[in-house]
C-alpha cells in the first residue's frame, strides 16, 4: 500500500525558551501554572531537584488520570450498555461539539493542502499531521481495507507511533488526526476511537505531545450499520402515530399477531420524530440511482394467470410502464401524501398501448397503485430509520467526547470540523 508522507519546512524561529537546555525548558513548562513553584524555581540553583519533583508530580498525576481514563473507556467498550445510555439520552436535544476555532483553522489549512494534492473525497479516509516547531509532517490520505478489516485510523496510529519513536525528543509536538467519519466505537476488535484515546494518553505521558482529532460526520458505534431501529417499519410507525402513550401502543400491538412491540425508549424517540414535523423525503437514494435498482417487480405477479399471447403483450406493456414510473421516483423530497397523489395521478393519466383491453388496463392501474403505495411506505419508514440512526450516532459521539474531555482536556481534543 502507498503511504505518502510529505514535509513542509517552516522558518525556524528561535525564541528565548528554545535556547534553554532541553530538560530545563520542559520543567519550566510543567511548573508554569503554579506561581508558588515558579518562585522556588527561580531561587533554585541546580536542575536536579526540579527534574525529580517534575518526574514525581507526573507519575502521581499520571497514575490517577490513567486509572480514571481506563475505567471510562472500559465502560464505553461495553457496547450494549453504552447504547442504552445513549438511547436514554436521545430525548434531550444537544448540539454538536466543535473543535476550538484555532485548531479548526489549522485543520482547514491542512485540509486544503490535502485536497489540492489529492482532490476532494467524500468516502471514509484519514490523514494526519505532526506539527513541530520547525517543520510539518503530513501523512495520508489512508483508506480502510474492509477485506482485511483494517480501518484508516489503524494506519494513522501505526504511522504516528513510528514517527514519534524515530525522534529522540519529540517534545511539544502536536498531532492532528483528520478522519471523515468520527472513529468507530464498536468493532470486532478494539474500536478506533478508544485506540486513539489510549494512544493520545501514551503520547502525552511519554513525549508531552498533544493530539487533536477532527471529523466531518458523526459515525457513532457502527455508523450506517447501526441496527437499533431496524424494527421501525411503516406498520409500527402508524401505530406509534395513533397511540397517545406507550401503554396504548402496547395494547394495539398485542392485537396484531405478527408484530412485536418496540422498547419504550425507541417508541418515544420515534414518536417524538413523527409528531415533531411533517416528513419530506426522497423516494430514491443516490446509491439506488447508481445501482439502477428495479422497482415495481411485484407487478409481474399479474402475468401468472395469463394465456401465452396475452402474457407477451402484458410483459411488453409492463416494461414500458415501469420505465415511465421510474422517472417518477427521482423527484424532489415530498410528504407521504404528496408522493401517494403523484402515483395515483400517474396511473390514471397513463396512456396504454391501444392493443391492451380496458379490463387489463384497470388491473394494471390497481396493481400499480398497490405497488406504488408499498414503495412509498417502505421508503418513508427507511427515511425515519435513517433519521433516528443519524440522531443516535450524533448523540453517541457527543456523549463520548463530553465524557472523555473531562479527563483529557489538557492533551486531547476531539470535535467536529467546520469545513
Ligand atoms: Zn525535568
Ligand atoms: Zn474504526
């Protein structure tokens, strides 16, 4: 695999700080937040005492913080209970967590360099930057390799580790990690988000290197493969809409043999979404457009009971009708009622071939309307599931960042990018 690295040399500006011996410089930095220590430091003649104190302070602080961080990441690694935690949280509205303006503007500059060099890319990819005082190292973009199960962040971590290890004193560097989707929180091996948090902790305690992680889309645990809402279908949506509360919902579902109730939290977040606004949705997704997926297949069942001659004529007519109806699918976002009306108007105004008798025409109209209704309802439910999943993923990332930042604020920032 091609792992491009390119350097950009920057003017080296030596300030007063940089001319101090290496160890002294570090100690001064460590103690600069405490005025009392600063006073003592000035009077002290030798560096030895400072270095020991500095090292001890670090050790004590480190072990406590590391313990806390390990506990926190362990709870997040338990996907099942974390999913429940996020679900409970879904009822409260929250806004995205963005990176600080200064860090965001750095990412913007790097992003421009990358896109100038490699072009825009919407698919998942990652790149990273190590910012030293005298130069900048950029590496990437890297892409996931799904056949081997390698995520793009795996390569970022490996490369960063190698670059830091290769240097004797990589102190005061900053690592910037860009990833299109926020790092995953659930995977058959250690998820990227937790790997990155642990690495950021290591890099900080070993090299005093800070890490910033910026992303464009909130991926959550497993992004679009999240199946938490898979049972929210159109029939469920209708019952949810017409139930005043969870109890009456359960009563209604119990009367239907082949339907099982959704849990209370999923019920209430779905109900919130369905009552909040009138849903306007497209009938076809961009992926489907590329795939040329065939709709209205179920209309073919009307061929079954027909004679050979009639079947031939009907097959030809069906193909023409389906092709014309396909255009109807790629219209703008509309409400369920508007989509339904569109299909009805289509079937009533459609010009059949003159050889098709009135009886067959009527049968085709009825079949088409049935087919159209199912397509619209399925698509509506799919849209609702997508919306719920997107909201859930967004909340997951927000909650995680809030949790983690409490313990890592001094060396790790994770946030959405304003590109
Ligand atoms: Zn020291
Ligand atoms: Zn991952």
